[in-house]
C-alpha cells in the first residue's frame, strides 16, 4: 500500500532520510508510515511532515 505521504515525497524528489531528518523521526518510522505498517502519528509529526512536503495534514493523512 502506497500512501499519499509517499506519493507527495516522491513527487517532490525528496529522499526518505532527508524528510525523516527534517521531521525529527527515524527513516524506519517514515518508511512504516509510508507503507501503512505504522498508523496514527502524533499531530506534531503530521504537522512537521505536512510543512516539509508543502501541503496540509488532511492532504497527507485523510
């Protein structure tokens, strides 16, 4: 399962480790979010990822 999070990151040409570092999370956690293995990230993490990817939390997670 590919999530909107991964689609947006790839559209922007960003690497997982770059986004994870900026968001203050591990690459593994980001990978798990992108594949659906992890769910329900905190609001703070959703906001950081949305900011890095230039969109809203709703666009990425809902």
